[in-house]
C-alpha cells in the first residue's frame, strides 16, 4: 500500500474521531503544532524516519516534547503510529489531515506568488476578485516571492493556475518568434 493511501486512512480516522468527540478545532490546533515541528525541523523528521532509533526511544522523545502541548486524541494518535511502526509517515498523515479539514470546512488554500512582496491591500483585493470569479467561500492564502517572475503574479488554487507574470509573457513571445510561419526557415 502506498504512503499516501496509508496517510489518508490515518488522517481520515483522526478527523472522524475529532468530529465524533466534538474536538475538531483542538485536534486541528494539535495537527498544526506537529506540522510546524515536522516541517521546521529536519532532525525531528529524520528521527521519525530512522530505522536505527527504537520505537520506545521515539515515543519517549515525542512525549517529552509534545505531551503537555497536545490533547488526548493526538497523544493516542501518536501512540498508535509509533506502536504500528508508521511514525515515519507522520508528516504525510498531517498533510492529509489538513487537506481533509480544509475540505470539511469549505476552505480553499491559495498560493499567491509574486516577484516582490505585496501589500495587504493588494493581496486582499486579489482574493476578493478570486472569491467572486471562482465562487469560493473561504480562502487561506500563502504568499511567496519569486523574483524570476519579473512582475505580475501566479495564483494557484485547487487544480487551477492563473499566471499573469511577465516571465510567462516573455516565454510566450519567444515561442511566437521561434515558430513564426512568415519567416522562411532553412
């Protein structure tokens, strides 16, 4: 079975339990706390995936760091992952949970990439326009800066991309010149 499938199953069971116990927001807070640790610490992620470190030692480390910071559901979830030997898939399970949570809450993650940092006003204006055109209720925006765009922006949401960057415009122009049918090619 693939890692994505296993991560999806663990995330699904966790979100169902959180809904059943009426603790969805608490579990989601815990997920973001753990996600910050796995995304922000290469050493923590390597420790989880290491076959050399025994499961008891991993559980002791996890308990020492997170035991007083997470709720009962998350502690039980971590315990099950470690007992089953699947603690290395924690980052994937957390990502799958966030996707399911966003879907459940009607939140659409949007990535806005610009050549230079944009002001809050411009970002909000773009998001309002996107909300209206794409019929999105709630948006969660992540902004990135990529100077290679030269200017303009790229918006990614769901499986769609809106690319108004100058770099893309220049690439289209280059292709048009390279494929010019009016110029005789030898």
